[in-house]
């Protein structure tokens, strides 16, 4: 047993060291990523299945490092959040996304643009001013902007009033990854949320597990009763689509329709429509 414990101990110190080295390397590289033009934005369609039409997109951050290649947001966003770098990244992606939305708009395609905001951004004292100035600078109509927040961010943001101020800019708020946290719909009612985004994990298990199917239908039903829009994320199969439609959820996002793509590819999708 003692030997095993020793082994485990060494294993963990090694893991920790590798993690630390990687962490500081990543962070240093991230500091210069914007200036070195290594960041990009991809857009994933949000589809109204009744019309088989793209009604919006979600902007997702991409980082392509010259040596390390693509680094997944799940790896660098948490580090950016811890260190405060997310504020700079958040402003950057919002500006890109707003500029892009305006361009599509000017080309005759009015779609909503969703941007993910982290807790640090919501907590920042100049949140509202920052968003407002980016909207003004880019000329994007605020009614086309949607900010995606997680339940965690919602609880931590504490200042409900601030979210109302944000909403007063004319944009909408959407609750991401719904079902993975501890929020009840009753609790959420205190916040000015417009849309509930059902987490991929529910959609994934939907067609296999009857109790999850029942839970989903109940969430969709309750959310609608409370006047929320409902969108399902991570939709990959026709079977899932059928279940969602049966449950009354017609807004969807997922690989079934499209992966996140470049702005040029998305423009092609807007012009040609979805194939099905
Ligand atoms: P999220 O906001 O929940 O975004 C959805 C993630 O699921 C994206 O991963 C997307 O590519 C992926 N996805 C979409 N459809 C499907 C599907 O059908 N199947 C599967 N398996 N996956 C699907 P991605 O781009 O790697 O982003 C991961 C997370 O990183 C995001 O989760 C979000 O929390 C965070 N993130 C990305 N960009 C930003 C950003 O600009 N700001 C902030 N604060 N967070 C971001
Ligand atoms: Ca999201
Ligand atoms: Ca999500
Ligand atoms: Ca997620």
C-alpha cells in the first residue's frame, strides 16, 4: 500500500508540474495572441427547424498558435478567466462579432449574433459602457445581439440590476448549458433572461434514456409556460430533432446542421440556405 501511495504521489507531482509549465506557457502566449493575429472567430448557426432557416449564429473563439496548432477554448478560456485576460478577449470577440453581424445585415441577412460572456466580464464595473461603446462603434443594432451566460455566472453576478442595465441597451440574454447547474426555473425568474439553452448532455442522452426525455419535455414545457424561448444545443441526429419537435422545441443548434464555420462559409450558408 505504501509503495502504491508513493507512486500516486509522484504521479500527481509530475502531473502538477506539467500542468503548471503548460499553464504559464499558454498564458504568456495568450497575452500576445491578439497582436500576433492568432485569434479567430467561428460562427455556428442557430436554426428554426420549422422554417429550416438560419435565424442566428453563436460566435466561438478560436486560437491557432503557430507552433502548437489549434488550442481548444476549453483549454485556454479557463486560464483567461482566472487571470483576467478574458476581459481583453471578450472585448475583442464582441467587436469582431458585431462588425460581422453588421456586414451580414448590410448584405440583406438579419440574424442574431450570440456572444459568450464569462463571469469576469459580467462582474466588471464598466460592463454596460463597454458593450454600449462597441455597439456604437460597429453600428450593430442591439436587438440582434444576444449574450450567453451560464447559470454559474448568473448566480455569481449577484447584481440583478446590472443585468437589467445591460438588457436596457436593447439586447437579449440567454442562459447557456441549462440543466447542468443548480438553477431552477423559479430562481431564474428573478433575472432578465429571454432564452433558455438546453445543454448538449440532455440532447445527447435524449433518445436513449426515457427519464431524460421526460425531463427535457418538462423543461421545455415549463420554460414555455414562463415565456422563455427555448433552444437545444448539440443536436446531431434526426432522432433528436424529432424528439425536440415533439416536445415543442423548434430552435436548434448542432453538428446536424453545421459545425462552427468561418465567416465566409457562414455567408455561403446564408445565401444558399441549409441543405436537407
Ligand atoms: P458553449 O458556449 O457551450 O459552446 C458550445 C460548444 O459545443 C462549442 O465548443 C461548439 O463547437 C460545440 N458544439 C456545437 N454543436 C455541437 C454538436 O452537435 N456536438 C458536439 N459534440 N459539440 C458541439 P467550443 O467552440 O470548443 O467551445 C467550448 C466552450 O468554450 C464554449 O461552450 C464556451 O463555454 C467557451 N467559449 C468559446 N468561445 C468563447 C468566448 O468567446 N467567450 C467565452 N467566455 N467563452 C467561450
Ligand atoms: Ca454558448
Ligand atoms: Ca452551451
Ligand atoms: Ca457547453
